[in-house]
C-alpha cells in the first residue's frame, strides 16, 4: 500500500500544484487513500520531496533533484562556472579556456552532460577542444556553454 501511495504522490505533484500537506492529503483521499497528515508528512520525508517555486510564483512540492531548471546538476554547473574563463568557436570546433589544471575536470563534466551537438572532447591543462558536426551546431553549443560558464 505504501509503494502505491508513494507512486500516487509522485504523480500528483507532477500533475498538480500541491502547496501544502493538507492539499496532498485531500488529493490522496480522492484517489482512495485514507491517510492522515502525519502519514503524508512521513511520505514527504521518505520521498525527499522539496518545495520549489513554480511558474506562478508559488512554492509547491516537487521531487528532490540535484538538477536545476536547465537540466544540469548543481555540482556540474558549479564546476563549469568556477573553471571556464572563455568559450569561442571556429567552424565546427569549440575552444574553451579554463583555469590552469581545470580543463580535464571540466571536459569530464561536459562529456557526462552528453550534448547532442558534441562529437567529442579533448582536454589539456587549461584548454578544451570540442568537435561538432557543423558550424551551426558549434554556434548553438557555444551559446549553451557560455551560459553555463557565466
């Protein structure tokens, strides 16, 4: 029963703006789950739900995630933000300048992000080369990388 309730909670918070435990309890009741506020409170803790600001400016329950709104984990974004000095491209090659000794770590993060435009990366001490399929892809990826590095 608990697993079904947890699945229902995750579905509800994806589909509806649930602001309070009372809201969640009421919605679960309409789905046939007879639960108390204490049970909902435990479920929230077990599911590691957090409150996040939605598009209407209200705080609602959401699944815990280390990803920010761009889909990049906070840790990955921090590594890129702290290490990238500059990003530019020529034809289908992107050149990223990093702080000394940071290129390999940053390239590893970029590889983990699996950008569709990226064919591969090569990292030295303070420089990363990324090869893309086209100049257009390089331009698009360059724009994304600039926003992550700033």
